[in-house]
C-alpha cells in the first residue's frame, strides 16, 4: 500500500508535465498554422511559380514526381481595349485553369470567377473605366516586341532591365500628371529624356514596342472585379495591367505559368535549381539570403545564373518557410502534437523512474 501511495506523486507530476508540454506544443503549432493560412490567403497555395514555359514543356511539369500538384495559367497576349478613350493603356490577358483559380490569392474578388473562355475578370476601380458586372468588352489581343524584335512577356519586362529606368520614370511621370504636379512633371520628363538618351531608345522605338502585332479581336463578358494588387501577386506585370479569363486544362497556347506545390520541402532549393538549370549550392545561398559568399563576384555569378536560367521563378517564401517547419503539413498538425507529446512523456517517465530507483538504493 505504501509503495502505491509513493507512486501517486510521480503519476501526478507526469500528468501535469504532459499537459504542459501538450499546451506549449499546441500554441506553437497553432501559430505556425496561422502563418500558413495567412501566406495562402495573401500569396496563394503554391510553393514556386515557373514563368514563360513553352507549351511543349507542360507535360514535364505534370509528370514531375517532386510535385504534389501543379496548375497553370496561359498568357494569351497583350491587349488594348477597342473603342476606348484610353488608347495608350496596355493590358495582358491571362487564362487560368479551374485548379489555378482555386489555389491563387484573389481575395478582393467582387462577383464570380470566370467559368468559360468568354468570361473575364476586370480591374476594380481602374482609373478611367466605369464597367459593371455583365458588361461586354472588346479587346485586340496579340504580341509586343522589344526594340530588337524579340517577343515580350510581362516576365521579360521585369527581368530585362535594359530599359528599367525608362519604365520607372514613365510610371512616375504618369502619376505626376494624374496629380497635376507640375514640378514633378518637369522633373520626370527631364529624367525620362536623359534615360532614353543613355539607353539609346528613341520615342519612335518606344512607340514601336507598345504596338500590338498579330492581334485578334476578342470579346468578353465581365463577371467580376479584382484589385490590381491581387492580380499582380500571382501574375507578374510591369507595363500592362493583368486581366484574367478561363482556360481549359489542355491546349495551352501562350507563355505559360506553372504553379507548383512540392511533396517534400526538405530539399526544395536543390529541386528548384535542377529545374531551372543552375548550381544547387549557389541557389541555396541565394534563397536563404546567406552572407557567406566568397566575394561580390560569386554573388554576381549566382544572380547571373538565375537570371539566365531555364525559367524565371516566383517563390512563395512565407508559405515555404512555415510549411517546412511541419513534418506532415498544415492539415495534419495534430499528428505532430500526439507524437511530440508521446516522446516528451516517455522521456519524463524515464527520468522520473530513474530518479526513483536511485532513491530506493539509498
């Protein structure tokens, strides 16, 4: 009887310790789940987006066994609105599959998502446009080329920095004119002129790059509105405003984006480096913002490799960071609680039993 009574405090200590550990674990994992939910809501559920994929490369992404899932958007081309007073405004039409719509972040949606190729999402509160749901719009959709005659895409606009200053000053000048700020208008007109002179790009050449070639007349019905910031989170864009229509899951035509979720995030930098064709160690340093480069030339070399890789990429860093901290994924965090509690309790039992044995010896 005395022996049983002496075990009661031990049992109470183990129980309280286990409850404490469960509580601490639950709080920690709840915080991780909250961060994961936030990342999915603001950025989307994908881990890495691969841009400007050729149609004949789509199957390689579909069959890659490193991916848990992959879904696509199809870049149909640049567009200008027919019969619009804003003739200089450029748009870029993207067609998303149902799977892509389900997994990218479009939180500001007003209306509904497109369900066929004749429906489209327009920009909410786009200056100079007063459309409503149900309105029809006519677009001329086609290609743009840079000053060297190469086909442009929104991704190439961003990563090709040869006339980056020009784009920046054009955007600033547009804002200054919208605000009727004469001082800034004069400042940015001068800076824009100097930048064009430095880059050797004339107004005539710039006008040529804004010209849409091989254009097709397309008519869409507006079924919803989304804020531009929402669209550009998942669809890179610089000089053009993105519009989104529906795409079937086959027969892609344009500059395709693959949104991928990895099965295992343990070694995701190496998997990504292999796909884009760059040095895995260098890419690992880049994605983890490491400061242990030998010198500036090593850093420049890594950036150059990434810039000239097989594909440009967009990383959902926040989601990757927090999902990598879980073993079974967000929806199975309870498994980690159970396993962690069992392990911690077993360790406590072992420690307490060992202490009790030592006491009996004395």
